[in-house]
C-alpha cells in the first residue's frame, strides 16, 4: 500500500469523526491533539484504522494521544507521523 493511499484512508477516517474538517484538508503537519477529538473519538478512530489496516498500534501511543498530555512524547504526533507509524506497523507485520 502506498503512502498516498494510507494518507487518504487516514484522512477519510478522521473525516467521518470530525465536524470541522478544515484542519485536515490542507496540512499533514497538523498535530493530532489539534483535532480536538475526545477520548471516545480517538478510540473509534484508532479502532477503525487498526481494523482497516490489519495492524495493532501500540497502546502507549493510543493512550498518550487520547489523554492529550502535552508532556506525552506522542502528544506532538502529526497526521504525517501517524501515517508513518501505520506504514511501519504494516511493514513490520509483513516481515513476521
């Protein structure tokens, strides 16, 4: 799966959850915590992505992002970073 396909799928998935889509329409460097999703929204978002891509994102990432901790190493994760993470997880899965 190409990066552009993963990116589009992530944006489509977030678009189903977000009310205001302007943040995701223009930039890959938007911080995930800027999307202003609540914990339930993030849980749904990650659940859909994991199911669709056949991967399991590390719990620490999901917890840190949904908790919106400014001190979290993942609190500054961008949309692009999430796409990179999905690609790494998919690659890792194919090599096991």
